[in-house]
């Protein structure tokens, strides 16, 4: 039986409590952690009844995650699909508050319908000199979302998790760091490519929760 939405929520809570190892390579480390900007992203799961996944899998076809596409004019990660989030600002109680505040500002979601489940360990993001804390959350009451500031975000959408888990939608992106070749996970769902930081976070969460379906890591895509 596929994992139900309620079971998925409980598994996410347990994951936040026990934590995980991101298994990133040394090239992903920021040069000066003390000078890096602290940031938080909201990894918001919920149940989307209107548009379930195209195919079944290890989780409910109605389970989804909130994503957005960044504007092509952004200085970092331009045009990429990402979680809502941003840098910690003065007045934020903690990184959980940062992630939720940024999600409200970027997508217009109603924070009253969001249950923050916890946090996962920080993950360095060297290209923008950020150290980012993923903040898993659960949508207890869905609200309309849209790109609020088109200078930053051009699209906001809820992606069915089963579509991300479909082996036919999995691939790798190849990065070269000097003489080294580094492969990172990617997801290709229709015309949407999820790669980089967002794909790394989703891939590790799915693996830790035993949701991953065996896929061909030799298949590559170019962002």
C-alpha cells in the first residue's frame, strides 16, 4: 500500500527529530562559513486533490510539495525551480520563522494553514555563499498561491511527489570541478527541471524516508 498523506507527515516529523547526513562533497563547502549568509527554505508538503500525480508509486498520489521558479534576472540560481525561502533578517525569531515569512512574501500563502514540522541540518550553498536550513512543513489548510514579486519569482506551483519519484522522471546533472566529475540528482516532470540545491534536498528526504524508487542514475540532463 502506498504511504498515506498522514503517514507521510509522521515520517517527516520523525526525520526532523533524527536528522540526516547530506553526504555532500567537499567542493560544496562555502569558503568561509563564518561569513556565509544564514538562510531558510520552506519544504512544504500537503495534499492536492485537484491534480493528483499522473502515476502511482510508494506514496499517495495526492501528496505534493510547493515549488517556485525563480526569475531569469536573479543574480543567483536564475530561472531555477526552488523552494520558497531567503536570508535570515533581524526580527526573525529563528530560521523557521525566516522560511515561513519568506514563503508568505513570495507565494502569498496563508501562514495560519501551515504547520512547521521541524528543521533539517544546514546545507552549504557555495554559489551564493549561503548556509541554508531546510524547514519541512505541512499544509493543514491549503490557500491560493501565486508569484507575488515577478522580479524574484515567475511561477508558483504544487508538484505531486509521485511524479518526482517516477523513475522515468529521474536523472543526473554532471558538474565538473577541476578534474573531478560530480553527479547530482535531478527531476524532469514535463517541461519542469528540478536540479541543484532543491533536487539534492528532495532526493535525500525521499531516500531517508524510503520513498525512492530505483532509477537510472546514468541518465543525464543539461540545465
